[in-house]
C-alpha cells in the first residue's frame, strides 16, 4: 500500500549542467544529444510508488547554469535533493549543493550515479556539501533511505550508502543488486516538462521523432580496461521480452513515440531474448523503429535479418580502433577482422551501422592512428563517433596510469572531448590533428555525404536542425567580427588570436 505523500515527501532530482558546450558555441545545442537521464526517471518512479512527490530538473536540456538550478531549488525548498553524478559534472553539482546549503541547511542532498559508484568515498571527502551517497543501483535503496531520514532513524541500517555521522563518513555494507528488473515501475517520463518534444538525440541519430531511450538489461561481464562497470556490475540482468515490449507499447500509446534508442551495454547479450522481442514486435504491428548497441561477436546474419524485420534501424558497435595491437592492450576480445565482418553483415541486412572509436589510448602510435584512419574509411558505416581517450575513475586503465602519466585529473574535463593524457612519443597537438583527420576522412566520403543528404530530404526535421545550427554559427561569426574579434568565438580563442 502506498504511503500518503506529505510536504516532507518532496524530492527534486537534478541532472546537473556539464558545460559540454564551450561559451561562444551555444548554437551547437541545435544538433547535440538532449536525451533525459533514464536513471533519474527510474528513481523518480521508484520513490513515487512509495508515496513521495518527485520532480526532475534536466539542467542542460533546460539551458540552466548552476546558479539558476540552485535558485530554483531554493525557491522550491524540497525535503530532499537527489543529484546524479557523472565525473564531468561533479564540480557543478557541488556548486549547486553549496548554494542550497547556504540558504536551507536542513535540506538533505543525496548523490548517486556512475561517478559515485566508482569514487564514492573520495567524492564525499572532497565535497562536504553532499550529505549522503547512494552507491550502485538506487531504486530499492533510495525509498528505504528516505523513510529512515523522515523517521530520524539510524542510517547505518540502510545498505549501500555513505553518510555523515558525528563529523565522520560511515559506509554501510553493499546493497544487493536488483535481480528482477521487471519488478521496477516504468520510468516516470510524465514528469519531464514537454516530453517528448524537447528531448531529442543528436542530429541524424534517429529517423523520425518523437524519440525515447530505454534499457532492456543491466550489467556487463567483459573487462575492457577503459570501461567502468561499477554501477551495474558484471552480471547481466535483463527485462523479459514481454516487459520491454510493454514499455515500448506504453511509449507509443501515451506519448506517440516513433523511435526508441536502447542504451544497454549489451542489448544482444542473449540471442533468444532478442529474437523473442523481435517476434513480439513483428506480430504487434507497433510501427516503431529502434536502435541498440552490440558487441561485434554477438551479431549473426539470421539475427540481423529478424531485427530488421522488427524495426531495427541502427546498431552501434564499440570498434575503438583499427589496430589489433591496441585492441589487445584494451583487453577487447574481438579483433578488427571480426569487427569488419559484423559491420558488413549489418549493412547487408539493411541496418545502419554506427562505429564508436577512441583516439589516444596507451600504446597509440602514428602507425595505429593510420590504421584507424584507413579502417573507418573502408567500413560501410553511416556514422561514427570518435572520442578522445579519457581515463575515467573506476576503470582499470585509470588505476594503471593515475598519478604517473596523467596530464590533468580535473574531473570537470573528463568528458571524452579533451586529451588529458598523451601516449609515449605523441604530442597533444598531434593527437588533435589526427582526430580531425580521421573524422574529416570519414565524413567527406561521397557515399557518406550522399546518405546524409538523402536522410535530410526523407526526414526534414534533421534538415531544420542543421539549418538552425548553421544559422546560429553564421550569426555568432558575424557578431564576433562586429565586436572586433575577427570571427573567433570563444573567450580563450580571442585571447590567443594574433593582433594585426
């Protein structure tokens, strides 16, 4: 039976601003990913089921800076604030918490998320503004924690947290993982203002809107050295195909969703489960497209054919590099020959392929960068992402190099868009130049450009977003020239611009 909500049961969940877009480049928002935090949607649904009154602030999507977020929280004065933390957003979250505590020290500020799951104690030591940390999954821990806080009981009874007691940090034993994912309530999409229209993925990352994100499983048993699996662990747990279909049907009927992005680490971990979901989708005539991620060693032509029939539009593969030597250093099980076969099979099935790569991993050389540049050009991919190697807290490679060759351990720069570490024999300047070379070498191919032109004509929404982006870019350049900055957009760039 649900508890009755009261004024003391109000909790606001916050996805803090990450400053992913440099000042001067605000027009980039027209084409970047603006998907909501699925983790917060699950948490909000879990506490609402127990009688609490949740709401959600998506800072970047609402274009809110830390001061604006804090102002909104101070005015609302909830009993609890829950902040999800990725490494890049920790400092902004602390700034928000500090402002709130200055005005309302009685508000309990609870943090969780991937960063906390990997560096909980260090984070709590650095930031006294955070009252409690929830480690790993929170859907069962958080409602129990809120009850104990409301009743003034000893928090040591709650597993899976770090809390402050008499000026000291105390960590309780780990909470059990959630085995039955079907038991969780549906994510609270209804709490998002103007959902789904405001929450679009990156341009060209979906065929048609509205779009929503889903997870069908949690956990990853593989041990890639650059990856942190602290939050969900190594054991794969999955929703039943029936539950996944129910969520897709709910999104279609309640919100008019036409495309779903599955963001699982291992959507194709089980061939049987995947085929069962495909059968449900084919039989239902739901008329919904979807995309997912997969390992290259989990796809086969027969499965791909069924996925295409069930509406699969795109598969993202973590290809990482064109060098088998680097794949071995990363402790990736697959080799480039297997990767190439998987991409070819996927393209032959009529499913778009997206390759996920990184540059600058330990052991990267000029030769491995050349191999990657050639690799991306010969694969029949439609799109690719290239990240700048970042040693994320909690990953094995972070433990290998932190404190030795780490160039900059500022958490706010750990977003995959900064080279914080350089391999032996390479400079940051070389890495940045090769980064541009790989991307331009792929996207300037005639076949790739033709696909984007065709998609823009078939789905004009992408063309509209692109026009808004280009219009914002030209306007920003014009303003820069009018103000005497010769077209330089960022403050840092203006300071470095040569004078005539």
